[in-house]
C-alpha cells in the first residue's frame, strides 16, 4: 500500500515504482535509483529478489532502471541502478569504477552498501543479487564476480572492452595471480561455480578503437593484448578462462548487432528469469 501522508509508514510516495534518486549514505558522491513493483505493500510479507544494473561509460542509470521495469513487474523483482559519475578520481576519469578500486576508493564497497540500504528499506529476498552490466558495466560485473561471488545469484556480463581473465599466470588486471595482494581477498573458485553466469554480446561488436591498449596508456601492462583484439575475441577468452576452472558460462551472441545492448537486454531478462525459477524459494 502506497503512503503519501507518512502516517505509520516508513516509505514515501517516491519510494515506489520509478523511485527518486538517492545519494549513497556510504559516499554521497554516488547516487542510485530503483524500480519497485506496483504490488509492493509495506504491510505484506512478500519478499523480492534484487537486480543490480550497472551502467557503462555513458552513465545511463535512469535508462537502465527503466529498461528493466517490465522485468521487475513480471518477475516480482526490485531493481537497483547505481551511478558512478565521471571525474571522481581525476579530471577526465571515465573508467576507474571498471576496475572496482582506485587508490583508497572501493567502488565495490560503495555498491555493497547501496544493496544494504535497499535491504533496510525493502523486503529483499536473500543476500545474493542478480547483476547485469554492459560495456563498462561488463567490466565491473565480471570483476565483481571474481571478488564477491557469494553476493551474486547471477552475473550477466555484457560486452566488456577490457577483460580480466581467470588466469593465475598473469597479474591483475590481465589475470588474477596477485589478486589477493590487490584486493586483500583470494579468488574463491568454489563460490564462483555456484553463480549462474551469462555473457552476452552483439555478433558485429568488432570495433577496436576504444579498447586497444597501447604501451603509452595508463592501463598498459604485459599481456594487455592476451585476450584478443575485439570485444568478441575478449568475451570468448574470458569465457574460456572461467570454464577451465569449472565455472559454467552461457554465451549469447545476437547476430547483426554491434556495440549496443538494446537488442541484448531481452536475453538478459530471459537468463535472470530462468535463474530465479531455478533458485530455491
């Protein structure tokens, strides 16, 4: 039941449906918005899985929230869409969030506290979420899978431009040999194997202008070209690296589509719905 007056209720009119935009309590530089299904009632005991949708470099937080509203209604899911603004760490900073950490800034901790805020505000089911990210969001999602597999029910990784392979012969970001040194936490392969993993990409996503890393670039390191030249090459390299360690991956390639997930999101919704249907109540 929606409540406008506030009498006896914690939630306001702006906490339902397409919610207003909130500043993170953990770090107010980072806002988020949500979609809450129409049947959410403060007096009910129905619980809702949480889907986290991570934007790409374009920062389309509201557009992603809105794109998953129909899925939220049809599947009884609450959607959380965070925003990691550009220029946070330095002028022209477009990409620091994609690696999860930049100096003392832990983007993963920012997101995890947003999830906790949602859990305190709404009846969220369980402590594992669905996560989808495309392009820059695909960067974030697969590295979040490596770092926090126990917090994920499903991870849908959309066309990341630069991938970290599950490769113990190369240092981060190319591989994960020094992962524990970088993140203070070892890779948990058993936990990763329990996460439903999808990779999704357009068959014509072949341009390399934005993703080629040259020796003069900040991200350059030995092995920077290990995963291949195109996003299609790289997502297949990522898939193979996970599968070699027993992590099952569903790869969906949508023919005729370049670097645009408008036609890919339907595949993500199908994957999430199947995952929810297979999960214990």
